[in-house]
């Protein structure tokens, strides 16, 4: 596999509406995970460790929230004078009207990048979303893809049928060939899902995208090509045109693009089910500001939790993840929650089954969230508190509550 013939594209541009108040003012791939990482770290690190030296990151929504973090690819040693890291902003456009404006799905986004992809000229394109947790050497997958002659290879994972209902479920034959699929079906027939890591033959992908644009754009409005998400038109057409293969992903994988799944991904981490950080030869590379060591004060209780640098704990923290600079005062209780940077939980406050954004202050009388009713977290179980909010009310914020950024409650 010649590295220069493989291009990695990370689709990091979606508005992340399913994460609600947490993505009002940030791109979803900039969300933290495990205290000291961001979601985009996993896709970039996997590509770098797979010796993909040309990596493009497509950004559209809240670009400023992630641009400084990406730092021109320097944290991942992609700041090369020839190739390396490139930030792509597809809505600026370089083609017809159907390729300008914000993308209308991850398939449509590839169309908007088609002229750049064609100019790059590589044989193989590896595409990944930026809202899932994984750490995999992609080189064997790429090699199998090239040897097979497939038009596309989809990395897959086995999940519960319930989780599969939020993804693209695949029917796969004994020869690894994809024979059918179901897009976010309430009762999928299989738990095999596409992980949103794809390997394409670049030329055939571009040919297919342009065919679809010609067929569909007449029925679409304005800048919409009509291609939409991968499963709407692109996957069906690829299945018609040639061989599409499934290749099982090794190791842990979870899509954390919904509040319940995001909290569950942290529960998995605390339960030692997430081995993505275990391989010292394949570290998940991040770019966090330096902080001093965390402080656990006398009388504090910390159980089954992660405490990030700069945190200061005097209260009780159980099965939770505290981000950098979080302060939990004496008498405060945090359970089954994820707290982002510089949150302060004052003495007497109680926080349960919640995701609390940057710089939130939770007053001493606050009661946020409740114990979930099931083992697997749902979106309705989780309280979301937007950044820079101040919660002082003595009334319970029940499960499923949402506070917009900057709220005073």
C-alpha cells in the first residue's frame, strides 16, 4: 500500500443537532471524551497510526470551536510542507450551485468535495465520521479492499438490535458481500451496523456521485444535490454498480452522537470495556491545554471515576468523569455524570445522570437529574446543561431536562 495513494477524509462538519444544547456553540467532533480527549481524536489518530499521511478534515458548523484545537494538524505530526493535514470548508464551494452551501448529509458532502478529491488523484479514499470511539489499524482493511476489487468496503460492528435501530444495519453474506441494508429502522433484522468508516475506490465513487447529482438535483431545492446521507442514495447505487464488502472492525466501537449513547460510552469506559487507550504503540493523540495535577482533598470520596488534570475534589464523585478544572466542593455529590471543563459544583448540590458543559456553576441547593430506570442510558434519562449556565434553583431538574447555554435557573 503506497501511502501517497491513500487519502483520509474525516467528516467533521455536521451541526450535531441530536446533542442538543451541547452543540449550540461547538462542532460535535469537538465534544470531549474521557476528560482529556475530543471525539475527533479517534478518527485522526487511527488514520495517522495507519500510516495515512494525507488527512483532510471537513468542517462546516461552528468552525472556530474546533479550528484552534486542530492546530493545522501539528498534534498528530500532519503539518507537512507537502500534503499532510488540510482543512476543507465545503460550503465555500468550487463548483455549481448544487455544491455550494452547507452539506445536506454525508453523501452530499462527498459530492461537494469531488473536485478537490479528483485533483488529489489518489486511488483509495478512506472516509470516517468524527463522532464515534474506536482505535484501529486500517492498513489490513485497505489491503483487503484493494485485493478484492470492491468498489467500497464498509467497516462494521456488532451491536444490539436496539442500538442498530439508530444506525445503518447491514445484511452480509458469507463472502462478506453486502446484500442489503436498513436505515434507522425501528426493528432491524440484524445487529451488524456500518460504523461510518468507509474505504472507496476514488474514481468509481466520484463517478457515482456525479451520476446521482445529475439524476436527483432537478428534484432538490437550491443548493441541495438530493444525495443526502450515505444510506439514502449512495449506498443503494454502489450496491447496483459493483461489489460492496463488509469488514468487521476490531476492538471497541460506539457511536456517541446522541446524549444517551454519549453517557453510555463513558459508562463503558469506567467499566473497563473501552480498550482504545490500551495500546501504547497506538496512542489516541489529543491537544489539550496544560493543567496542573488534580487534587483530591481530605474527606473526598471518589469511586469508579476519572478525574482530569486541574480538577479539585472535596465532595463525593461516583461513576463519573470530571473534565479539566472541575471543582466539586465539600458536601456536593456527583453520580453517573460527565462534567466538562471548569464546572463548579457547590457544597450541597446533587448531580445525577447529567452531562454538564463548560464553565457551568451548580449552586448549593440544586438537584439535577435522577437515577435512570434501565441499565442502558436513553436520551430521555440524561439532563443536558449548556455552557456558562448558572443553576441555583432548589427545584429538581428532572431526567431529560435541557438548559440552553447561558441559562440562569
